C-alpha cells in the first residue's frame, strides 16, 4: 500500500490564495493542513466544526468585533460592573 494518497480540490482562486497566505504565516504546508483536516474529521467522526448559518445579529456582532468596535474590559469584574449589560 502506498505511503501517501493524492486528493484534488476545486475552490476559487481567491479562497486558495487567502488560505495559502495564512498557512504560510503559520509555517504549515497545504499538504500538512489537509492532513490535519482529515485527521480531525477522523477524530470527531465528522466535520471538526458545526456547519451552520449564523443569525444576522451574530454576523453583525462578529464584524464589529473584527473591526475593533465595541467595549473592551480589563477584567471580568469590570465587565460585570458595567451597567449597560
């Protein structure tokens, strides 16, 4: 039995480019990333994440967080003292 197997994936050039850029920063090859993904599928006996469509409110909150909008707290105590919560 061969020590490796080939897989072929079709995706948009933009997705490929963005993923390769991130993997390069992490020091991970595409082959290694694919191996990790497949091993996680095996470990989870399914996808290693829950595929779902988030609510619009959640998407907007995530976009705000990525843009650095919103309040920041130094501690959990400070968060709980905030009367806006």
